[in-house]
């Protein structure tokens, strides 16, 4: 017997952007696997290097997470060449006609550039301006029942309290693109200095653009916080892309990063990718059922409101798991020190990362001429500067709409499309995240664990020896200056 959500997607045609990304790929898999009677999923993909959009779709569907999807369902995925950064989404007249005649009823706009410090015009061209083109496209589709735009819970990060509403921006969205005085294409916006990076600012502008331009479409804005490894599907801990906090964890796992800038008492707001897509699928259903044309409803999908965890707990659980499950690719023993003070961080970074990297560079230069260790240290500093805004504060989120949506699901749907963040046991989940990082990103299978543990013991001995030498050197320096 089909559940309520499965019945909703029966015979539906879904349009999806961002299918090549971490979140979009998971959404595509979940729709194919748990909504078996879906009619078709059209994915907008652009050419990349020598690969056509069909080639790219083949690579996406060859991912192991699609191995459990019946082959007949995989044939329901149809690629359409597009480029969201181009006018009219870069669609040809033939592809325009294809979309208009395909009876698309549900649209998921997931595509985005998530790098924090892209030039503002790049972030705008990818994260903001395509929103208007998609709205205009959907306006011409008579069968549209729901449009879900994926934003971020940090789009309104200048506010300490974030409600489930669209916040007005002090920008005329009809004049977003201007020309700088020197004639180069650029962006000028009032108030942009309140946002820590171009990613969050471009998402805030996109939300405002939706609110201002949506006249008749049933639209939902879905705001997840930091999306990380899977909770249960396709496997506990599954991940194939590292972003935000996972980048720091990845480098700490390898021994490249040894110091972090975190306020350990602040909330670490994380959501599993499989719960995230389940909530998105349910959001589209509720948006279609509400039948409020021109209405834009916001859903904050966060963990801090219902099941908070601190940065102290996060690093404690992850650190213990790394020690139990070391990787055979480690460059140094896991040792991660945190501080909430920027000057202290710089001192620690200089002592624990830059100096060891410089020594390794000197020792290895004659044989390889590589300065890879120094590059890792500098990259760690740059990334810490990029995320320190988020690792040193937290926000009061409202999630009434999200919780109300969860309450509307039938017991059967709550099993298949579960996004109850209260059910996440952080000790078990974060442990699976570390092991998933080891297996899916570092490509370390469980049979390498004995070798990895021997390597870890060796690196620990070297770590202790180096610490002893450093402490002895400090003692001799203090003794020397005291005597003098």
C-alpha cells in the first residue's frame, strides 16, 4: 500500500537542479527509491569540460548510492542541458518546449555555489539571479503544484533570532547588477557588510527576490543548517563531498590541522543529509496541498532548536572515534586543540602547524622539493578565517512550520521519510560520521584498520617524542634567560 507521500508523487513529473551535488544527488536517489511510481525526473545539467549533460548524468547514476534503485526507475531520469548562469537558464528553444510539454508539477531548486568567498557577482549569478529565471519558467507551466527553493539557515545570520519568514532586504532586486566606476562588471549593495560572506548574502537576496516576484506560484523556501553525513540512508555515515565543518574534521583526521577556533559552549547546528531530503520531499507535498497561490512559506530545518549539541561535544565524540578508527593515510597523530580567542589561535597555529610544516618542508625539500605541508597550514588558516563567524556564535531558530509538517505525516510516512531530528543520538551518529569519512572520502576500508592502528601508534610515539623535545627546549631557554 502506498503511503500519503508516495501517492502524491505517483504519476508526477519532477524538475530538479543541482543533481550533481551532495544534497541534490541524495534527493534524486530518495525520490527514485521511495517514490517508485514517480513518472519522470528531469534534471538540469550543464556541460562540463568534455562531458555532455548525458555523460554527467551517467556518472551521477553510477554512484554506489543508486545501486539499490531498480534499473527501470533509473530510466525515468531525463537530462536537459542548461546553464543557470546564462540568461533564460541557458535553455535552447527545444529544451524550453520539452519542459513546457512535460507536465512538470514539482520543482526542487537545489543548485548553488557553496564556497564562502566567491566574488559577489559569481555568487549572485549562481545563487540569486537564477531564482528569477526559474520563477518565470514555472509561471508558464500549467501543472505546477509546488516549487521548493533550497536556501540556508544562515541566510539571515546578521539576526540573532531567525524566524520562519522572508526578511526584506534593503536592495532593489530589479537593479542587482550594476557597473563599477572603472567599467568592470561588479556588484554594489547597501548593507552587504552585515553578512560574513557572499554565499549567505546571495541566499538572503534570493529569498527576497522570491518574495517580491512570486505572484501565483505555491512556493516554499527550505533552510537547512550545516548538512553533513547520512543518518541511515543509503548507509550510516555516507558522504561523498566535504564542506564547512567536514573539511576541518577531514584535515584533523589526516593530521594536517591541529588547532581550531571554536567557542565550545556554542551550539553546533548539524543536520543529516538523508533527513534533509526527506523534509524537502514532505515540504513539496504540503506546499502542493496548501493551494495558496503566491504564498511563500519558510521552513527552518535545524537541530539546535530541538536536539542541540555543543562544539565541545562534537569534537569530543569525533576525537574519540578518530583515535579508535585511525586512517592509514594519516600524516600525523590526531591532536586537535581548540580556543575561542583569535590571538591565542594565531599563536597556536604558528607553533602547532606553521613551524612543523616549515620543518617538514626543509627536511623533505632535498628529496621532493615539495612545500605541500606549508600549503596545508596556510589553507587551514584561510578556512578558519572563513568559518570563525559561525564557530563562535549561535542563533535562536524558530522551526514551527517544520515541526507542524512532521506532525502531519502518517506513521508510515514517518518511517519512510523520517526527519525527526530528536531521534538522532549524537554519540552514535557522529561516530558513524567519522567512520563514513574514513570509508567514503578517505577510501579506507575496514580491512586496513590493523595497519592504520600500527601507524597511529608509531605517529603517537613520534608525537610524544617531539613534545618532549619541545618542552625540554623551552625549559632550557627559560633556564638560560633566568640565569642571565
